[in-house]
């Protein structure tokens, strides 16, 4: 009888243990949160760091900022030779040295400091992975201005000219070849063209890409800081992007030789790229993208005795995406206050332009009809620089 009673007690304890374990498992799963879903729900903008590498070397790095409501986005190119004193390295160096020595997470952290924004999502691909993904997407459409037929270090690079669809091998050729006449700008342009082509292909092939089997293959060639489910959520949003209206941006600055290395030092100690980043992201979400529906034309007038003030300000505005039509002297050199003159009655865009230089003095001009406008006076905004402008901000 005692053995029988003991057996019942044992099975009762075992049953209670099973129930306890089951309840614990249920509790754990109920407490789990969809971190990606929460970020996408709480942040209007999707921000992602896109990194393509070839071993320890960075091929390109771009920050994608995307607003799904308007399907508008911007890609900020971060040149590998962007120079600064990086705390993670404790020295002045190229930003891609951070990637080589400290890894992807620290690299992302330095880019967050550079742009002045948090980047929650990180996507990394090798050249081999990018080649595979390119083939999976049916190729990337790229405009090649002239045929490429060059031999470099024993490697023969061949590319046709025109608007062509490049397969995985050819997209690697497009990124790798160098011509004697190439400048850092033309090389960076090719790199950013491949980023835009990649995002365009995502959009064009979304119905196929977002099927379970294909996306699993796609995700297996991407290293990300989220799991496959989270990655699917992100690309479900990004796949709606209007790639034809993507705004390409880059770091503006001056190149200097530092210990035999040519480094690009961002303008105004990197404050300009932070301002451009803020300006662009604000424009993306304003009026559901209406504010960025076209390029705005600006005239800059120097109302002071400071030489080159209009020219330098023109470079600032061009980096922010404005088309500067002219940079001239004003009718007087004794303007005390800087003024932004709105010729088209767009209060929102005038305010956005003025805030870029910290100007609060905005005047709305008499709006002319299309018949009254002349071809050489199609200026949307005029900025007259005054004594309160220090070359970057109105003080």
C-alpha cells in the first residue's frame, strides 16, 4: 500500500511540474515583443544602415531614410575616407578604419554621431552576397555612360553602355573597375547608383521577393541586427519605395592629406551633414512629401562686404538639395539682417529653407502668374545675406 501511495504522489508532483513548465513557456512567449514592429509603429521614418563589404574593405555605406506614407526616401552616402578624430580608435583616421578594427556595431555608432541620428536597423552584405541577391532580383538596371573595356592588375573589365540590366558578376565589375580619369566623385557616384538600383529592384520585384521561399533565400545572404521575421517586416515597407524619386545625398567637405592618406573632412566639423540630414528627413514627412515634389530654385545675394559669402552659401544650399541659379551682389552692402524672399507663396518650403540657415526674417513677394514670369526670372526664393550671417547661420 505504501508503494502504491508513493507512486500516486510521484505522478502528482510530475504533473504539477509539467504544468508549471508549460505555464512558464506560455508566459515567456506572451512577454516577448515584436521589437521591429514597435519601431516601425512608433517612428514615422525607417532608418537603416546599408553596408557592402569585400572582406575587411568597405565598398559602400549608405544610410537609407524612408517615409512609407509618401513612398519618398533619401540615401546618404558615407565615403570610406570620411575623416575625423574617432573616439573608438583614439586617433584621426578614415571612418572605414573603424569597421576594419572595431566591427560593424561600432562603425554604426560612429555614423550615428556623424549624422546626428539613431539608426535602429543595420544590413550588411559581402560582394558575393550582393552578386547572388542581384541575380535573385533579376539584375540591377544601371546607366553606363560609355562602354568599359579596361585591364587592371590582370583583370579584364567589360561593360556595355546605356541603360542596361547588370547581373551579379557585372554589378561587381561596375563597382570594381577604375579608369585613369576617374575622380573620387565619379567613383562614389557609381557606388550610390548601385544602391539606388538595388532599392529600385526591391520595389520592382516585391511580389516575388516577399513570398516565403524567395525571401528566405534573400535573407540568408544578408547579415542584419534583426531576425528573418523582422527583416521581412522592414522589406515589406521598403518594397513600396518610389526609387525614381530617391534623393541621393553625400558628405560635403574638403579633402586633406594626413600622413599620406587623403581624408575627406566634413564641412563645419560635420555640423553641415547633421543639418542636411535633419532638413531632408523633415522634408520627407512634411505635407506627405509635397514639399519635396520638385527641386526649388534659389538666388543668393551678398548684402555685405564679405568676399565670397554668396558663393560659399550656394555650396551649402546645393548640398541640401536646392538648385542655386545665381550668386550675386545685392543692391547694397549694408544689409543688417538676412532675409528670405518667397516668390511662389510656399510658406512651408520658405520656412524650411530659412530654418536651414537659422533665419526668421521671411518676406512673401507678390505672386506673379505664369504669363507674367519671364524665363530668366524663374526663381522660387531669394536669400539676401546680411551682417548677421556668419557664413553658416544667422546669429
